C-alpha cells in the first residue's frame, strides 16, 4: 500500500512534469492541444494523489489547499469539453509553485522525524 510519502512524491513528480512544458510559456499552452492534455492529465494525478493522502496528514497540514485540489481534479476528470484553459493556466502559474513548496516542506519535516 502506498503511503503519504509516496503520494507526496507523486505530487512533486507531476508538478515537475507540468513545469517542463509550462516553461515554454502561456502561448504554447494556449496553442498546443497536446500540452493542454499533458498538463490536465498531470493535474488529475495531483488531485488523485491528494485525495489519497491520509486524513491525519491533511489535518496536520491544514494550510494546504487539499480540498480545492481534489475539487479541481473532479472538474478536470468529468467536465471534458467544459474545461477552461484560462483557469488551468492560472493554477499552473499561481498555485503550483506554492503547492510544490508546501509538499517539499512536508517531506523535509517527515525526514527529520
């Protein structure tokens, strides 16, 4: 069974994969359907990994946007043609860097324990 550490590493890996293509810029994201699909897929992975984190971890780190992440995953997985690329880019540009820092801090804290 995968634990919190593995799920947090899944989140980091998905963020890094998104960053790889986001570095090409917003214009590429807006114009390249494959980049959009790649990004959305990895945002869904982040949501699934977040959904699988233990309630204890989410309570201990209640400052994390856990509920919003799972909610976005649900929208991405079930809205299909109703996904707003602008909203996705906003998450990439504004929310993922903070999430990455949060996950890295949780992992560092766990290593010290």
